[in-house]
C-alpha cells in the first residue's frame, strides 16, 4: 500500500508480549507500541482525528490558526499534521519541555510561545492555558485544540487505538493499565474494550504530585503524565483503580524496559512499567494485562536517560499500593 501522506500512516501499531520484564510466569502482559506512530507518539491519533474532523465539519478551515498548550508530544503531532494540511500552529510550552521536543517543534515549523510563570500548583499547566486563552483573543481565525476538554480526543482512541486492539487481540484481557494526563487515551481505549470485555478492570497510572484524582499537588519533572488540574474529560466512575508513580520510579521503569525487552520508550512508559511492578504481585492467578507505551525514548535522552538530570530529581515518596476508586 502507498499512502497519500504521513498522516495516513498513523495507526496500525503492534501488540507485543512483555515476557522478559516481569518475574511472574503466569501473567500475560501485552503492550501496544504507540511510539511507532510516524510522529513518535500516541498523540498522533488525537491530532489527526481532531484536525480531520474539524476540517470536515467546518470548525477548522484552511485559514485556521491552530493553538494548543503542550508538553511536547501533542505539539509534535499537531505540527506534523499541520504541515500536511498547510495550517499555521502555535504551541504554548513551558521550561520543563524536553529540549529535544522543543527542537523538533521548531524544525516542523511550529510557532513557540514559552510561559515562565509557575501556577498555584507549582507547575505550568494553568499558566499555559491562560496564555492560550489570551492568544485565542488576539489571533484571527484561531482554533484552540483544548485536549483536556475536546471530546474528539477520547473518540480518536475509541475508533482508532481501542478498535485496533480489539482486532489484534487473540483473547480477552482482565486489566487495562494506562497512563493518564488528559485521560483521553484511557477513556477511549477502555470504552471500546469494555464493549467486548465488560468485566475488564481499568487502572490509571498517575504521577505522584498530580491533581487529577484529588491527591495533594507536588513537584513533577517528567512531561506527558499527570496534570496540575482535573481534565474536563475525566470520568472517575469509569476508572477502577489508580497507581501513583514518582519520577525516579518512572526512570527506573524506562531503563528496565530497555534492559530486558530492548524497548526504548519515554517517561510515561516507564511509569506504566513501575506501576505494573506494584500491581502484578497483587493479582490473582492467570491474569491478562493490557498496557500501552505512549512515546519513544530518544526524546528523553536529555532527561530520563541522562544520569546528571536524574541525580537532581527530588526524592518524593509514592504510595506503596494503589488505591481503589470502584471496588469489586
């Protein structure tokens, strides 16, 4: 098959067993490798779906100026798709963005607007969103993607990621363990899978210090997981459990994944690995667990895979065990 554009290459990422990483031989852990999307992350799906659907219904036009607050991956995905459709893009970022991601955005032609004022949670998300709202008022024909509230975010994963997983699986899964930020990926994937596997439990992996589920805010350095505000998309009743992972645990997870499986993935993938290490010893015999690795590791060479950067990470305790939202 010959595709018409790079955007048409998004999706069809593989599932793999993680049989070298965990010590329990009676557990099947299956990972979807979303970092193999052409833009390097799961965010390709939401960027393409939101823009395509917007062009179809007229909420986005060839003259639209796309604006979004982003820690890197969605910005890169939007920049790639914007090239295909000849759209102008401005990304509102903050100093915690990976230097590699920032350079990629610049090479893809995105306008960069950097905020430097911390918000009341000690992060930058609220400051970025306030800046986006200013730009929307200032820039003609602007369109805010608004990934934390845009229903097309989770729909991209319901019709795309989740549907692919259903088609690829060779049997049921008992648990879906997925990292959260906007919660779009988790909700879209789990909603589609629960249509086929209604008893599947959904477990969110969140960053220690994230405010998504009401935990006390705290310092977080890794982009792409957690949030300093509650996403409008969040539906707590659809999530059974939450596992918190701190930055150092996520780094260790990344390095263990690379060492044992040869999978070079980013920080949120390491968080998932760390969460699985906490979860698997508590599960009953013969479970099947599905997870997803959102982005690739080369974008974190300045961070997760840089020993000097890791040395300066704060030592923040994470809960020993996950807590349940919806008990069995």
